[in-house]
C-alpha cells in the first residue's frame, strides 16, 4: 500500500521532534513498555538477561530502540517513494537471521509495535493524534512484514 506525503511527514516530523528529547530516556521507556507488555521478552535480550533493572544508558539497549525507530521512519519514506519497504538485501537477511537466532517470533512484533506507538504517543504529548498513529503503525507493519518474511524463508 502506498503512503501519502502527509503520512510520511507525520512520521518523519514526529521522529525529528522526539529526537530532540533525551534519546537514552526514550530508549529506556520503549524497553520498559516492551517488558510491561511481555515480561518474557526480557530473556531474549543479551543485555537484559542478568539484571532486574533496565540498564541505564546501555549502548545495546539504546541501539535497538533507535534502530527500530529509525528504520520505521525510513520505511515510511520508502512507502511514499516506492510503495514498498526496501531494506538492503543483506540487511534484510541479517535482520531475519538475528531475530530467528534470538528466538523472536511473530507475536513479539505486535508487542514491539504497541510499545513503539505508546512511546511516540507519550513523547508527542498534545501533538499526538489518530492520523499520526495510523502512519506509524502502517510504516512499522510493512517493515515488520519484510523482516518476518525473511525469518519464515530461513526457518
Ligand atoms: C537485534 C532491528 C523487532 C529482538 C536487532 C538488530 C537490529 C534490529 C538492527 C541488530 C542489532 C545489532 O546487531 O547490533 C529490529 C527492527 C524491528 C525489530 C527494525 C522491528 C521492525 C524486534 C522484536 C524483538 C526483537 C519484535 C523481540 C521482542 C531483538 C533481539 C536482538 C535484536 C533479542 C539481539 C540483541 C542482542 O541481544 O544483542 N534488531 N528489531 N527485535 N532484536 Fe530486533
């Protein structure tokens, strides 16, 4: 499904706005929401396994959070320009195998989606609206579908 200029702008502009906030704080919030929705997801992340608390400023935690946000944002741009998500061939293969290897399954993508939408909602405050939610959800769904397809191809 194609994406309108407006939808692309909603995702891009909100990500730009959020980035001015404290990124480590956003990453922590994103991960606490993931664990709140699905506590069992904790054991999948090498950097969360052995601690009871979320590690403040852990570079891996921050990297995963930022990757998910950034790639969803890129996905929005591609959906508008090309009507499909284009992640480089190698990257997509890599993304498929790393998630498969770590025991990630399809339902986890819904958990991450929920956490992502709630993180953006909180960060945007009064600027958040249904249209923005739809745009982020669609961009994420298309990206997740591409990763899941690669996971299924490999499994
Ligand atoms: C690793 C992106 C969804 C769990 C990674 C890496 C990337 C990435 C780029 C590699 C990081 C590196 O090698 O430095 C994404 C994107 C997602 C997504 C774009 C959604 C569209 C998920 C979901 C889960 C998950 C749903 C499960 C809750 C993991 C785990 C690792 C990983 C456990 C390995 C991290 C580690 O322990 O070092 N992800 N991911 N990801 N991802 Fe995701």
